[in-house]
C-alpha cells in the first residue's frame, strides 16, 4: 500500500471539474484507490464519493492505493491534481 498527502490549494476546494478529471485518471488502474478527508474514506474511482466529501480549500487529503500498479496510480493522481490546479504536491 502506498499513501500520499496533498493540500488542496484551489480557493473553490475540490470542485466538480477537477474531481471528475481525477476520477477519470485513476479509474484505469486496477489497484484499489481511496481518498480520505476528515477521517472519511471514499473510493477515488467514484465521482459521487469524492464530491460527497465536500473538501474545502486548505484541506489536507490522503490518497492511498493498494494493488499491482499502486505507485503509478499515486503518481498519476498527483500529476492530475497539480495540472488541474487543486494541489501543488
């Protein structure tokens, strides 16, 4: 299992457009991937799960991946978050 923490820097927090890009990017991986915020974990491959967390700006979130391509999944998640402007790793 691999985990990495990210700070949400977008002033709108984790909103629909970047959340959708993030979900789309990690859905291709076979590993189980979760997003955790305030003690609540959701499947990062579920846009409804991600949006249900209501993550505001300044929050620290943890992305965890467990499976054969876990390292690549974490790298891809970080790259998308940076590209979408919601985190600067």
